C-alpha cells in the first residue's frame, strides 16, 4: 500500500479557539507514537487564528484508519463537538 498524506483543515468558533487548540495539542504525542505515523504536525493560521491545519504522513491507509479509530482521536472528536464549524480533510497519494 502506498504512503498517504493528509491535509486536514479545521475552522472553529472564535470563542472556542483556546479550548479546541488544547484538545488538538493532546493528540500530538499519542499520534506520533502510533505505528505507521511518519509525520504529524499542527499549524494555526497567522491571519485567522480560528483556522488549524494538520499536515500528516502515514505509511499507508490502514495506519491512518487505525489512527481515526484510536481512543485519543475519539476523545478529541467528543471533546470538540460543535465547536468546529468547518472541516476539510484531503487524503493524498504522492505521484511524483
């Protein structure tokens, strides 16, 4: 299976920026320790602090799917709830 790159963009309610950021930061260490995680980086837009972007690289789609079914990822989803107003997740395969 080929490697998978993920670009996940989240926009959150302005009043929830700090609480969502805290939840996002909780994902970093356990996710980086997961089997198949090559790179997992969180960014925040300089001009729009309510926008966060994850840049991720996984050995394959199975590793990414295990991540999305992990307890720490499920806890994050439950914690942020309706604080996320928009989400776009791109799953990419490098072609060159």
